[in-house]
């Protein structure tokens, strides 16, 4: 299970004196605990792999958002740190789909749902996000849908 794998990773990172990996593992562990508490479970319980992946996905999204903001602010030192953390987080996430794959699926779904005008973009977007959950970035899916109209 991913949750237990991260707990073991904390010990390994401590022994290896890998400060960056330790920081990321501790952040994941804390987020897992917060998720358990939010779901009304005990902090010592273990998340399912699906729940843990959702949490890791949120953490990765936070890093991506931070990278964008730090770039705007001219803080390249923080960008480098966030990118290193994001790289570690992404090793635990399923591989994201390529833009061309998303566009192809968007075209098929558009035909399947018989959507002809842009007023139904939301319906197409919702259907695609449901199908692609965790496998494609929402911004990329939105761009693919927008390109069809």
C-alpha cells in the first residue's frame, strides 16, 4: 500500500540523510493523516491506494501552482526547490496522458455525446474529466475541449 510505502520511505530517507526526500515524505504523511481525520477515521489508520493517490495528486498540484507563482515573483531559488519536490511526488502518480491522446478522446466523446455547439462544452468537459480522472491535467483537458469549438 502506498501509505505504508511512504511511512517506510521516511525511515529510509532519514538513514540516507536525504533531506529533500525526507521533507516530501513527511509532507505526504501529514497530508495522509489530515485526510484520515477529515474522513472521520483515526490518524493511525491507513488510506487506500486510491485515496492516497488523490492526496499525492493534490500535493503535486499545489507544487505546480507554487512554481507558477514563484516564477511570476522572480524567485527562481524557490522554483528549483518546488520542482525537485514535484519530481519526487510525480514518481508516485500514474503517468499523465499526452495532449494528443486527450484531444483524440475529446473528439470521440464529442461525437459520442453528439455535441454540436459550444454551449454544451461543460457537459463534454464533465464527461471527459470523469473518464480521465487522475490520468490527465484538467487544464489540458479544457484546452483540448476548447480547441474542438
